[in-house]
């Protein structure tokens, strides 16, 4: 089956990941990151809800990658994100990165917050 490149229309996609890093838009970023179609920025981790809330103006859906395994977002953080109008899905970071890319390719307003594997 032939592989066709995905067109992200100039938006930033997650190109890859490894122990402690993510490659976004061709650049390597170490540690947890928040990625939107327009920017990638460092993230303070699961208790840094200010960083997560900041994407409410840029996205309707936020994928939160919890590292190598599926985890739960703290209940109070999840409630604040929903109150800000964000739909939130938690999963492993590899799954969150893939889900972000697929949703981004659909042209939707999406972001992901990723804890390294």
C-alpha cells in the first residue's frame, strides 16, 4: 500500500518521541511540552494547569499524554479545563501524540500536553 504524506497546512505536528524528548515540527524539545498547531512550549507537568488552561483560546480538544502508561488527570485540574470549555482526553503520550496529529490533519482546533516516556 502506498504511503501518502499528511498535509498539516503549516501547523505543527508531533514528528516523533523518545526517552525524555519530543520532536515537534522538526525540532527536539526535552521534558513535558504543550503543542498547538501554532506553537510548542515547555510545560510544568500535571499540576501546571495554567499552561493547560492557556490553550483554551487555541483549541477545543486537549489530548493529555500521561507518559508511557495511561494515567488519570487530577480531578480538580480536569474540572477546571472542562469549565474553560476544553474537551479533555487522557491517554499514554504516544497515543496522545498520534491522536493529536490525526485530529490536526482533520483541520480541527486541537492541542496536546505530553509527559515524556
